[in-house]
């Protein structure tokens, strides 16, 4: 089986590594990929948000399966264009991708299908925002409706702060994405990610995981695209798993079916487990999460390529599916200054040493080749992923891998997965 994968981050590098373990996989082409992936597999420097460019590339490569990694091309309907030309695609069409592309659409979907989530108001003017804030107590949650590269959510402690955030979104801080806003009730609790795969009939779950969004230890500092993740979440017991399935996963699948929304791809459930133990949806994403995927895929214990192909063909029920009873931790190394301004072109050393360690792998995100040397090219640069029979073992191995790597100004959190070390929920 030959595969074409679209994307360029740590998530896509994790997908390449998972596909490589599948015995039936031949050629894996990636567009556009990154420096780390290009050392392992052919990469094509094309614009993956351009449906015509994607059709041209797919026609030239004629893959058995196209996997679309990020939300951008999914929301633009690249999967629809490819399917129209007869390609077998893992990734929802434009209609299914609205679950991530429009937060107001997703919230209305949840409301129609009785799926628990925070109460919300949709606002298209500053006076709508003021009215929505007047109904609530701080902290206030303001969200841009459309895609905003993970930056479109503000938690404000005062009405003034909330109104300022809304004004800057209305003024175009996120382009068209911020012309409609949501004001939501704040949800306290513990966050949990469930990555699933569905063909619209069958829905399978991968290992549970948890992202670390803030830049500094102890969940301090600004939000980032993700500083690390671990899988599975030890406090997710059978009772809560069952409740999530009954109250969230199954109603979501039934909702897609009853509204005749075709869906073949990954469906990400960002959940909040309230202090009372009730699961609620924070957000859907229509793709695998980053950096959760980097920790979750090493625990998939069956033929990943076969499973994704079966999903893309609408035959997911027939695909073997099992998860190893092991643990994985991903520590992200970032450039100095990220998520603000950061330098690029800084030489990186030590990746080979880290990868020579057993149960440790290094996945590239923001790297490039300059004069034959590997250098930084993004905010999130590398993911050091380790597995172990225990969470403790995976943590120790991941940090030993991190110690091997150096580049000027490298930053990483030292507490990935550590707050749940002693077992039990963190709060
Ligand atoms: N980890 C959150 C995301 O992928 O958007």
C-alpha cells in the first residue's frame, strides 16, 4: 500500500513512524513534510491548502490512501476534491470539518444532540458581547468562531479584559475567524483528550491522553500549541470511560448519522471532567491532536495503515484494533521566546544520541536543513517521545532523551506528566 500524507508537524512525523510499522506499507510520500521526515521518506514542497495542487500531486503519485493531517486543508474541502477524483481519503469533507472550522456550528450541533458542553452565546457585535458577559460571572471565556491556529480562546478575569479581547477579535486579530464570537461559561475540572477514528458507522478510540498547553512548569505562562503530552491518563477509570461513551461519543456519532454528515477520519474529543466527575465537551477537532498523537500512536498495537485504509473505505468495523497496556510521554522542545517571537536557523545537535536510546524517538516539528546542517525553523522544534511499562519509566526515558539534545535557547517543560505521578486526578 502506498500512502500520501499531508502535513508538516510532529503529528505527521508520528503518523509516518506508525505507518512504517505496518507490514503492507510501501512508499510514504509527504507534502510538504519537514527536515526530519525528508531524511526518512520523500517530501514534496507544495501548498496543501490548494485543492488543485493536491489533485495534481495525488494524480502523479496515485497513492492507495491519502491521509490529511491538519485542519486547514480539511476545512477548505481538500478531502472532497480528492474523493471526487476517486482517491481513497482519511479525513472528513468540508461539511464534517465544520465541527472544528466553526465553533458556533459545533456548539449548535452539541445542543441539538444533547451532548454536554458549557452554555454559550453567539455574538456578532460588542453589544451582544456585553449582554452575554452580564449573564455570567468571571472568569469569562471568549472564543473566535473560526480557525485561529490555537490562539482564538481568551480566558478573562474582568469584564473589561473580556470586552477588550472581543474588540480585538472583531477588529480582525484573527481575520474572518473572529467576526463571530462565542461567550461561554467557564468550566473547571481536568482536561482529557480522546482521539478517535470513525467511518460514520463505527467509532474506535485510541489511548486517552493529556496535553500541556501553557509554556512554563506548573501550567504558568501563555498558551502554546502544546508543550508535551502523555498517554494513557491513569485516572480515567472504566466507569468514566463508559459515561464518556454513552453521553458523548455515541450521541456524536448518532448526530452525524441523523444529519447525514459523511465522516471518515479522525475525530478529536477535547473533554473537561468537572469536579463532580461529569464529562463535557470543550471542543471537537476533525483531525488527530498535536502533541497528543505523538504520545498516543506508539501505543497503537495493530496495523495502523490497514486501520486508516479500512476507515477511509467505510469498513472500520473489520479492522483489527488494539491498544498496548504501556505508557508514552512526549516532551516538546521549543525555540527561545516561543509562543512569542523567536529566532530561527539555530543549529541542533544530539538527535542521533537520543534516538539511539531504547524506547526513545525524536519527532521533528519546526526543523529545516541549512547548508547541510539541521537547524530550528519554528516555535515548536522537536518532540522527544518515550514509552515504558510504567508512566514513571516513560517519563525518565523521555527526559534522558531530552538531555542529549541541544540548541541555543532550547526550552522545555520539566513537569510533563508529573502532576499525576502519584495517581489520582490532579485537582
Ligand atoms: N492539542 C490540541 C490540538 O491539537 O489542537
